[in-house]
């Protein structure tokens, strides 16, 4: 009876000692005392492939304990001579939710109390930065069996997928929608959040040509509903206005300016700058004439104050000049 009392008192003050409330009702000094084996996982929750440790006491010395995680059998563990063991495992790839963890050995007449472990969902995206239209790959595991999973950015659903019967979210793709630049939260399911930074874009097409060339100007991830002056080399081309999603699309004409590569800027729209190269052109006032006649030549797109400009007729230099 005194042994029974000592064990009960020890367990009530520190249940991690390993005794779990099995005491015969009618115990005497000559009667064997039954000690129930005890096992405990730490931590009690985690995502698939994360590590957790199970420790046990009260098992048969020098035995082999079998560990199960839900319906999955983990590796056996070796129990030392004192009936104690500890082993670290990876959380199996299985459905999310509560799972039972059991530890048994064939030599111990009493089963260890069943413990529980909560499998939590996890997901990944393959990048955290990009512009509007960037394709993102998303995948995950640890969801409920055949769970419907919504993927949202800025609170708006952009993709719906269904997890597999074992809780895996197959790799899927979605494009970043038209939004102003900045940091956004991507919500995957009910509890997972990732962050994505939308960067601005500002382009012209084509990127080179003579003065007078018509070019298409486009941009994404810019300030929403903003009006800005579009300039090249300090010359105003025209005013442009972005949409409420921070996008713009316009067609403009390159003005008469000196040749070379020049910055095209949309003031007030963040990092809204690109370049355009002015190429030179040469024209004559006639396409045919008689020998000795005077032909007037004109050019545009040469460098400002450019010197040593030569006009060749065949292999002969017929004129040199300055802009």
C-alpha cells in the first residue's frame, strides 16, 4: 500500500514521470504492482515533414516499441534496460486534423495511453516578388481530405482548388492581377498567409526609331487613378491617366529632338521611366536628276552639335556639314 501511495503521489505531482493510474484495487505487500507504460509526443502539432519527438517510460526493458501515427506505422524504437526511450520522427504526409499516436511493445501487458497530434496545413508559393501578370506556382499539404481551398490576394479570390483525399494541394498556377505596386497578402485556405510584392512596369514599343515614330506606352503596378506628364528628354509628349488598378495604355508620337538614347518619364507614377533611342534619317528634295544638278539634303535625329557629318554619293564624299 505504501508503494501504491508513493507512485500515486509522484504521478499526481508530475505526470511526466510515466505512471498513469493503473493500480489494483486490492493490493497487498506480496502483490505485484502494475505500472502502465507512458509515451508523449512533443510538440503536439506541426505541418507534414516537420519533426517531433516521442518519449516513453514504463516499457519492458530491452524491448522494441512499435509507433503508429494515425494509420501510418513509424519506425520501431529500441527501449533501454530501464524501460525508457526517445525518438524523433517526421510528421507523415497525411490529412490535416487530429491524429492518434500510440506506442506499444509486445512484452508489456498494459497499453500506453493514446496521445494525439494535430497535423496543420502548409503551403508554398514559388516567388515573393514580381509585376502584374507574373505566374505564381502554389502547392501544399496537410489540408482536409478533398477540402476546397481558395487562394486570395487583396481579399479577392483568384483561384479555387480541391485538395486530394490525403490532403495534398497539387501544384497550381495563377497570375498576379492588375493592382498598384506594394506589399500584398496571399491567403491560402483558412489559415495560411504568404506575402508578395508587386513591382511597377513601364514600357514603350518600339524602343527606337526616328522622330515622329508612333509608340505604345504601357504600365502596370503604378499609382491608381493618377494623371502624369509623359516627357522625353524634358520635352512634354502628352498627359496620361492610370486606371483604378494602376495600369495605363496609350499611343504617343516621339517629338523632334536630337538623336541618341533618351529617358521617357511619367512624372508622379513611382518608378515610371524607360528609354527610347532616336535614330537619324536623311532625305533629298528629289529622287532623280541630271548630272551637275543641285540636290538639297535634310536630316533629323543627329546628335546635338554633331560634327563631321559626311554625305556620300556612291563611294564619293560630296558634302560635309554640321548640325
